[in-house]
């Protein structure tokens, strides 16, 4: 499949044939099953992950080949027009996914594991992977190609960017048992390692360094590596004073995320998720 997808991406035909649509249907079925992913664990990589560029190419092919069609349930009250190749994901009760009524949407071509709870309104985009037992809370976004581990809590209004393009760029990774607080934003291929806690309003991206008050070091992205937040880190919003120029004279500080501790029993008690809700 990889060879065929890459050939179709590199050599766009004048018109897509039935064989091309059949290839894309098989590709999308593999995305839905979680047997292919836009990024995979890789112990040999500094970030612990590698991007599967050919999978991202396949997702983009779907946008190329799809015609805009009417997907409205009721055109006069709530019209929807989108690519025919990317409808909503078909989920049944046997899949073990809770989609609470109230306006959520999950696009086709993403894996949503058993025991995932979707609180309205939230959105999961094409190419995403959401592991078993994760909670996606109200107004949360899981962007295209974002990889979310099992047992995570993506709190209300949290924004998890995806990174579909460029195809060689690593998408955002949230590993297992991570707590993402309300109104957090994780963007630009950031990797959040297992069991981290992101306090309310924390923003992580390639441009802003993270200061580790416990280990006395800073973390940041490089030209070829993403920002990586170490396992068990508890990150909250902070600030750093401008040290020169008018900013210093005016007493201005800039936003920066700060690691204030590493997860312990007290942290676990404070963020314990109630199994009765699942």
C-alpha cells in the first residue's frame, strides 16, 4: 500500500479511477483500525517517535480526489458541505466508544479506541489516533494526525494541534496517561511524554522554551527535533523577565511554560479520574 500511495501522491493523474478510490478506501480502513498511523513509536529516535510521511501523503490524497458534496442532515437548518472522501466516522455501540449527545464530530480515517469518552461538543480530525480509555472533554480539539495515548484526559477547551503538512513533520504526540488541563494548547509537533500533567492554560510550541525548575535546565525545539516534555513533568504557565532594552525598562515579562515538579503520589491524588464516569 505504501508504494501505491506514494506513487499516486507523486504522479497526480488527470482523473482518479475506480482503482484509485479502492486504494484510498483500503488506506482509510487501515487508519480507522489503527493498523497504520501518521507517527509511530521509535526507540532509536531522540523524541521516541518517527513520522510516517507516506501516511500523511495518503490523507492529503483524500482531499485531492474528493469532490465537495452535500452532507447536510437538514440543509435548511444545519447545512454541511465537505469532501466526499472525508465524511464522519461510522461508529457503532460494539466499538465501545461513548459519544455523548450534544454536537460532537469525529471525521473518518482516525482511530478511536475502546472506552474513549467524547463530551460535547468536541472534534477529532482525520488521521488522528486516540488510545483506549481517553477522555476528550467539551470544546476540545484533536487535530489531524495528532497521536493521543491511552488513559489520557484532554480537558475542556484544550487544543491539540495536528501537523498534517509538511508531510515530513512530526505531528503532536501526547503519550499515555497524560493530563492536559483546560484551555491548554499543544502545537507544532511537540511530544509530551508519559504521565505528564499540563496545568490549566499551558501552551507548548516550538518557539517558547520550557524551564525545568527541578532539574535546572531548559527544553526547546531544534531545527530537526521537536520540543519534548520529559515523563512525569508537571508543567504550568509562567513568565520570564526581559533582560535588556525597553522591555527591561518597562518591567515586561514574557510567557513561558515552567516545570515545577515531577509527578508523585500527591499529584496522582489531585488528578485522579473517576472510573464511574467511564
